[in-house]
C-alpha cells in the first residue's frame, strides 16, 4: 500500500522509513501501523517506523518491506452504515 511499489536497490544505511519514502509514501488505504520486514522467511513487525532508529528498521540484503492495507470495514464504515440506515428506514415504511 505504497504509491510506487517496486523492487528497490538500496545501500546498508537505508531504513524502512527511507524505503517507504522512496516508494512514494503510504497511500490512503495503507495501514501505517502494519509495516513488516520479511527477512529470511521471518515476519518482523516494525512498530513506529516513522520515528524508529533501532536496528529493526535497518534493512539488510534480501529484505522485503510490506505495508499492510486497512480493512474493508474501516475504509467503508460510513457508507455501509448509510446504506443500512436507508434499508432499515425503507423496511419500516413498507411494513408499517
């Protein structure tokens, strides 16, 4: 869920924050709290990657960075509630 997903070749000083910025940043459907690094088959969550200066956010050769997406419900809660309210209102009017 970044603007320009791709394979990026970076040096050893690159952090998760740097790589996400290089990929155009997170999109409106991104869950910024769900960023993981896949390293040697292990999924390593990177909490607070925007400010993180720990070794967890330093990338190594072969790492994959994955930015998760928001759930469907969190993105569509207001429209779903609006539709449900309309359906309930229609049902009340029809079955009255």
